[in-house]
C-alpha cells in the first residue's frame, strides 16, 4: 500500500516537530557529566579487529584539539584533489569510537549483540557532503541549537558534521532504528538536512578528526523520544514531497517545484526514455520516488516493463532501497525532464538497413557520440584523449567512454564492436593543440624586446650569451609545439635538440623557471625533475607526453656511458614506441623542447656533442620573475611572432663561437689537468707513446671513451701524431717529479 508523504505531513502539527525535552517534566536530576564519561568501544585503528579497548565520549571529543592534526589536514588536501581512494585508505587506519555503547561479546561488533547495560543514551548523527565551510558552520549552528545536543565537531573531510544527542535508554537495535527514523524525519522537515542513513547502525563507528573549536555541552537535557510526533513508520522513510524543504547546502534554502508532480504528468515525461539502460532506470525511479507523487511506484513499474530485463522482485526491492534518503546525485524530476528532452531528439543516422536499422559504421558512431553531447579529441602534445560530456574518474576517461558508448549501442540496436574498431580512429581524426592555439591569439601591445628584458631581470652571469641562448631556445619551444609546420624558414629541420641548462646553487628556483614564464593554462604541458632513461620506453614516453620537460640534475642523471644515447635522443625527429598489447608501434612526431638543471659546474662529461647544451649560470633566485610581475604573455607573443616570421631556433656560426667559450667552463677538464700535471709541455723533448701508455701514466682506465677523449684533449694541446696515420703520439717527457720513469734524453 502506497502512502503519500503529503498526506502524512498533513497530520503533523508543525509545532510538534521541535524535539520535546524532559524539561517539561523534569527528570530526577539534570544531565550531568556521567553520560559523557561512560565507557564505550574504542579502536586505535578502525581497520583492525576490536581488542576490547574503551574510552569515554568526553575523552574522545577533547582529543580533537590536538589529535592527528597533520593526518587530517593531509586527508582534506587529498579530498580537494579528488583522490577519494587515498582518503579512504588513510581514514580506516585512524582511531574510532562507538558512541552508543558496547557489545556482549568483546570479539565482535554485531548489532544483535548490543549490550543494553552499556548503553550511553547517545544518538550519533552524521551530516556529510556539505559544499563549503559556510555550509558546515550553518549546520553546526543548527545542531548546537537543537535541544539535547551533547557535542558537535567537524568530520575528517572538513565538509561534514558529527554530533551526539542525549536520547536516554535504548535496549536494542530495533529501538535505536526508531530513534534514527525520528531524527532523520525531523532534520529533513525542520532544516532540509539529510542525515547519513548509516547512522541507523547502533554500533556505528565514528572516526577521529581534528577540530580545536569543537562543541561540548555538559548540561544537555535528555530528549523524550516517545513524545516526538512522527507519521506511521513502516520501516520505510519516505522523503518529503515538493512542498516540503529539501537539502540544499550551504544555503539550506528550499526551492519547491512550481508544478506538483502527478502520476499522469510523470508518465508523459518518461515515455520517451528507454528503460534498458540500468543507470537511467535507477535515475528515473529515484526521481519519481523523491517527487512524492501518489502512485509513483505503479508508474515506474509500468515503464520498467518496457525493458526485456524487467524483474518484478528486483524493482520492488530497489524501490524500497530509495527509502534511506540517500540521493547523492540530487536526482530530481527536473533531471528526468532534461533526459526526456534529449531522447525526443532523433539521431540522424548516416547508414541504415532497408528497415531503417542503423549499421555499425564510423559515421554512425560519430552520430551517436554527438547525439549524447560527448566530445572527443586527441591532444597531440600530451598524447592523450580529451573527453568531455561523461562522468569518470580522472585518468580513466577513455575506459569510461568505451563503456558508455557500448551501453548506448545496446539501446539503439548497434553492434558494440564498432566502438572497439572505430573509436580510436574517430578520436585521432580530431587533433587539438592547446599550446599553439594559445600562442596564436596573443596580441602584443608593446614594441620592446621582452627576451632582453627578461634576461636583464634574471640574476645570471654573461648576459650577452644568455640573451642569445634564451632567444633561440624560446623560439625552439614555439617550433616544437607547432612541430615546425608553419615556419616559413626553408632551412628549418624539425629538430629541437638544444637544451637550456641552468647551473647554480640549490635554492635558486631553477626547476620552477619554466612555470614562472608560462600562463597557468599551459602548466600541465610541462614536467619537472624527470630522470630520463633512453633504454626504457616508459621513461621515454613519460618525457614525450608533454611540451617542455625538465631533465632534472643532468650531472647525476647521465653517466658517461649514457651520453651517446642522450645525444641521439635529443636529435630525433620521430619516436617509435611499441606499447604492451598494441597492434602496431606508436609513432610520435617530436614536439618537446627540453630544459635542464645541474648543481655540478663541470657536468659536460663528453667532449663531443656539447653543442646541444645552452648553459646559463645563475647567481640568485629566479623567482624574481614573479616578484617583479614580469609580463610573460607579451614574451610569448613576441617569440611566437619571431617564429612565424621565419626566425631560426638553432645557433648561427657566430653564436656557436660564443657558445664554445661558455661550454669550456662546464666541460670535465680532469684529463687535461692531469696531462699538464704529469707531462712537461715546456720541454722540446718528445717520446712516441700509444694512447694506452699515456692513460696508464695518468692512472686512468683504458676504455674506448677515454681514448677518444684523450685524442681530443691532446689535439687541443697541439700534440701531434708520429705520422698522419699513426696511432702513436709524440708526447713530452714526464716532469722531474718522476725522474726514474723516463730519462730526459
């Protein structure tokens, strides 16, 4: 038998909804501290088995001033970042209390084992999912003003409220549930607030939190629960219909529907909506239930019969599950109306059978995607799919889209194989590049040279060189983002091998430099502190999935044996990576412009290939850019304009000469210094020696790398070979400190 909540509400005297206190019939003694000092279940870690430990409600609440402050703060930070799984994992390791009492068997926590002798008389209330701190403050104010309130404090999330009320003795789970339903109805009707339905658990655990401003009340009077007027409870809580308040935090203001929902009106709305999709089926049922319409179940049942999945038992059970007041998505009939309007539109299929049935073609899949308001594209810099219009956890959008489209294919009678076969092709046909889109629309209003202004502002050595290096590298960034497609320079090659390298002390904010000169919109296209391993495809892919990667601590990241691989990586114009289970290798057009940071001055271990590095020595913190409010928008407008006019991003021959002078200060000169220390280059006497013999004199390993480096250093020192094709060098004699090694003759 269906009971309209409106009919129930008509029998309620609104003035009786306030909680009656025994103060009207004074108890034998007012509430003392006893109720707050009764022993209750306590678990140091909620995820561990109960070990018979106890505490008191007062002790638990008073610890909120200092308890787990850093842990709670970290959880709130994670929650704002949407990391719900991490929050849950941390939360269950915190301490928890059962405010209502204990159990007969200390090894278990079953409601049927509740020990009435341990009853504290406390009813624990949870109010969750408030939108902001203002909503929390309003709810705490309402709770504190309610008669019988013993305590109130903020929950772990910071967006919820936990409170306790003095309700007197209850002996079992059934009595406790009756108290819950009365409180649930009162808060819904009086204040438009929904209590967490899990509060009906007599042994519900309450997790610790951090709230130095908690409220505690030793003088809370006992509430006469039996005197609380309430409609007939058939173990079902029916939500108020449209003329009663609903939860709308933080304002707590009810917005009633101007048009009362009737069974006929609902039938007219939902007749356009297919009942095959499970999520839509639940949404429609929940909205009808919470509309409070007479005959709502019959309407939902009749509509559900249009589905081949119809199950009478399941629909009845699901209807009853809506009674807990839990409506997390705030589903209303307004949502259903919107859904109905979407379904009244007709999909314009491109290919159909003779009977008008859509065929699984790419064009029809595109029509389906467009019909449901979903947009898909491929970000060619981040190498990832960009999806809008569906709900999904961050990072799982592609899988969510596949599941969503396969469900819609089932509704419209199309084979879902078209999703597996064609979706990727559709996505990749719609390529986006937000970086170049951003740079193209910048309009300069100045006539200065912002690159020179930037360098003059920076605390760096040799500003003449830095202006050249910065200018070329910034143009390289533009070319890389555009993949050199639009440069009018006929000599341009789509290589972006120059690395801007900052050398300086720790604390100079070297890593943050690129973020200081980029709009926030483009920060996600940078990556910091990457340890590149060119032999690992995952490491390479991590670097390639951005625009400007920062190769952190180059001096320690790359060993001498890795330099050749690094040089090859920087000079690539295309990368080919085979991913696990992929049908073919992934080909990636090179689009990155690297930046690096080092702490060691002589970080250039290889004497060849150093032309790829553009060293800059810092003498102070680079955050001066932020402090002086440097106009980075104008900077990028200028540099993009230079690129589009055909300016090159590689050094000219004259600039390379200056680069070599700067590079020499950062080359590993240990071998050269050893030669000058060991051999007397001031004497005219020479001796024919092989590279192996020279390296042995220098106590260096005879490796191919050292032999090549030795040849370059000896050439730099003007040491000639014995003959043009010989491998022997005419080495000067050892210094006098080695008189017994070679005679000076």
